[in-house]
């Protein structure tokens, strides 16, 4: 084992010893009960036979968690990576979205806000606004959440309006790098049966990195979000919830530092093409709940609109530097994506009755989402320091020019599913949970690349799958639950924007379409409330059979990359979570995971870094870009990836935190917290290329102070994050549609933040 991991393990053991030794003391406090909606109904966390991590609003405020990436490594086995600077890839237990450059491919961790399925991956970049809690479900959710949850699911629960009370929350924070954050929230009762909760949030800071070649700051922030929720108690048994959320972001963009960049400071990069990033997100949803005798029926509907426009330096270096000759200058100008979605879901839930030994939920889900893609890449094949103009006719006639990948495509996915899950109590100790879901998914695509020089491809790909869950629960004693589960999840297939078109010169590696991926899981776990509910322990172990994993593949033909499937892979691991209150004013929180992943079948694939390198070498010698020599040379680099680790799957993640509560008398109460995070090393791609894919481990130390003034609406907070100023690498990225450039994106640097809050109750 490496030294950073051993140090983190030592700290975890030390904290556990402190907790165990402290349990001999006379406790005066208990852990608060944690309620989750992981199974579509409100239940205590310790009674749900799944692996779930929960972070409430206080957790998010304590360590300045502003978006999903800030949760990276906080939950066991969860890796959240920035990807290409414009996407967020969530990987749970080694299962994530390894085909995210294909607009048709889906993520493997589904994303939900207040029960609404969010279709666009761009929404994962939005700021977390007025949040009650975040639930991270680990393992396939093939019954209640369906497709795209082979890895798990993330549930965001926002604060609901309160019917009978006017409330206000006003927050203002400032910090280094010119950071200014503000939030204004009001809860307004309207009569006896209606309330409105509205929030405006702004987030701005200067860049964490800089590009002195163009005088541009990167890793900056400039976003604004508005959320409004209406709650109407229509009658004694009927409630209507309406939600509207708008989020806009305008910034220079992420710092993607090329691995060939020679500037010594990790937060300074040299690039000769300016970057910019604009995202817009709109969500309108409605939830109607009606109580029936012994059951409840619920309708959830939404309309979603998300867009992204990105300009970025695709070679990730200053190509005017003559020493940088191994990669061609490239520029994305622009990538323009727009996604429009509607969802409908009808749920029928039985009421919980202690006299009955059966509870159940049934549902129907409908999805219709359309994705429009415009992609323009420029490549300076002449290396003359400029991108020469070209015409549509030149591209259509295969005339060489300073252009790379060009696409104008439209994709529509329609999905319908029905599901049913029941809990059956056999006796005082044993219960069974069983569920099935049938999904019918269809994707239709109109793909026009290079202005249609090969025509417009029209594809229709259908998937019909049954997924589900079987769980045996055994109550060892009143506060200890033992469970064993068999789980199945799937992610539907689709078609590629580009693919191999002939197999005479070289073998085809990328087909026009790609099939579903399927995962079968055995999981065993235990959850226990200890020491009269002054400690909570959750341990799970799991074994995955992973079939047809979708990943971003490269074909020997130039510009013909797409999604392919690795036939067989395996995942196994152990996860541990513990929370303890050894004394009325101290709380410990420890989380740890160990993960082992492997490709277990023979599979031939082409690393586009190697194929693009040989392509550039032959172009410099005068070979034609679309000639057979380059295609055959690329094919000679095809390798078997059997035995490789899966991507974005750190062998170890660990967090440990301690919070101390101090009574300052008439001054109020002080909460002081210290948090340690360790994220182990991993490979960013399936190819396990040590030069381009290996992402090193890092450790981060955070601290916070929160003063609640006695009998006052005022409170104050001070936060220090990444105290040791580690330039840890969040992720690497290698572009498959460009010139094979690899870049790194860092975690945020050391930040000091002070904030003030005023509450009206």
C-alpha cells in the first residue's frame, strides 16, 4: 500500500479508537434520526437495506459544498470528476459514464431533484441552492429508478415551503480570489393553505488558474440561480407542489492544463486559444399527491431545458512554442448543445400499517428527451500558426483543410417503464423485499457529420429490459439490520455519431450502434444503532458482474470514434460508514471504501493517444490523412485491455471529521469542525496508460467555525478549505474527437471564506 493511504488509514483507526474509548463515558445525547426517500417514501436511514450516504444542509454549509464536484470522495466509493471542463462524471463503485463525449450515451448514475429525473448531464454543474439534503445511493437502482442507474442514484431534496410561518434567510460570504456569494430566501404564507418559498443565489470568484499567453483567468465562477416553490394544501388529502428553477453560468471556463505544458506552476498554463463557457438550465416541475383509503397516489411531471456553449483550446498547449511539435494545434469553436426534456411519473404507494405485513409501491414512468448538437473543431494541419478558412464544399468533397471533427446531429430518446416493489414481513425478524421493472427505450438519431459529405445517417435503436431487486432482511436485534441483495440494472444502448465504415484496410473497432450495458450485483450489509443510539454503523460488501460496459472507443479510420462495449468486467469492494457522539459536545464521522475492478474478458481496443501520435508523425512525412498508410499504422497499435482496471475507480477513498460544540454562554454556541479527505489514485481511462491516464492520490484538510449568537437572528461562519494548498488532480481528460491531447484539472486551491447569516423566524 502507498504511504498516503497508510497515513489516512492510521488517522481513521485513531479516530475509531477515540470513539470506542469514549463510549465508556456517560452519554447525554443521541444521534438525530436521518430520514431518506431512497425508496420513494420517507423512511429512517437505518431501516433501508441499501448503501446510502446522506449530507444535510448543515454538512453542505460547514465545508462550503456548492456543487456536486465538491462532494468528490466524501461518500465511500464515489468519484466525481470534472470532464473536458464542461461535464461532470459521477462514478460509483467503478461504474460511471465512460462514453460521455457521445451525446447519445447515457450516464450510469441517475440524477434526481425532488423526485424528478434530470436528463441532462449539464445540470450536474449547477450550484446547489436551498438544499435540505443530498442522498447518494450506491449500487444499481433498477427497480425504482430504472435505466441509467447501473452505478447508483443521486437524490437532491430541496427545502419545501412552510404553510403557517413567514421566514427569511439571508447569507453573504466573502473570501480570497475575490469570492462573493449571496443567498436570499423567503418563505411566505398565502392564506391558510398556500405558501411560497423563493431563493436567489449568486456565486462569483476570480480564477484559480491563469493563462498568461492571453491574459485570461480560468477556473473562475460567475453564476446566478433562482428557485421558487409553491405548496398548496388543496384539501385534507390533496397537496400540490410546483417548482421552478433557473440557473445561468457565464465564465471563462475551466483550466485544462495539457500534460505537455512546460509551465512549472500547476495553476499556470500556456494556451493560445481563448476559452469560454456558458450554460443555462431551466426546470419546471409539479408534484400532485392525493391520499386514498390505505394508499397514496402521486403524479410527478417536469419540463426541462438545458444548453451549453463552449469554446476551448483543444490541443491544451501554446502551439506557437516550436518545441511543442508532437501535437497539432486545435480549437473547438464552438460546441453548442441543447437538450429539451419532458417527464411524467405516476406512483401508487400503500400506506404503512403496523397491523399489515405488506407494503408496496407501483409506478409508471415516461421520458421524452431531444438533444441537438453542433460541433466545430479547427486543426492547424499546416502548423503555420493560424486556422485557414475552409468552405462547406471543400469539406464535403474530402478536400484537406484546417478542420477537425464537424457534426450537426439531433437525437431523440423515448422511454417508458412500469415498476413494482413490495416489502413482505415474514416474522418478527425476517422480511423480504422484491421488485421488478420493465423498460422500453428507443433512441432515434439524425447524424450529419462534415456537412453531410457521407449523407445523413438515420438510426433507431430499441432496448427492452427487465431489471429488479431481491433482498432478504434479518433483524439480528432491535437496532441491528443484516441484509443480502441481488440487484440488476441496465443502461440502454444507442448509435454512434461516427464509426468504422470498411474492414478491408484495417479491422473495424467502432460499430454504427452499441448495445445495452447490464450489471448484476450481490451485496451484503449490516446497519446498526449502537450505545443507545449514540453511534451508527453501516458496512457493506459487494460483487459485480459487469457486462457490455460502454466506453469511448477509437477506430483505425481517422475521425471515426464512438462508443463500444467491453464484454466482461468485475467489481468487488467493501464500504464502511460510522457516526458517533461519544460526548454531548463531540461528534465523529468516518467513511472508508476499498475497491477492486478488472476487465475480465479479452477485448481489442485502440488508444487514441497512440493512434493520434502516429498519425501526426506520418502527416509530417507527407502521408495523406485519409490514405491507407495512416489507417494501417493506427491499427498496429490495437491492444488487448484484458486485466486493466476500470476507469475513475480509486482503490481507496476515506474521510474523517470531528465536530465540537461549545456553549459560550450569553455569546451563543460555537460549532468547530475539522475534516480530512483522502482520494486514492486511479486511471482516468480504460487503457491504463501511465502517462496519460494515471491520476495521483491527494489528501485535503478542511476546517470551519460556526457561531450562533444567543437569542439573536445573526450567525457567523469561517471556513478554511484545502488548508495545505494541495494542487491535487481531480481528473485527467483525453479528447477522442480531436488531436489526442490530454489535460489535467485540479481541485480548488486553499480558500478562506467568512460569512454572515441573518434569519427571520
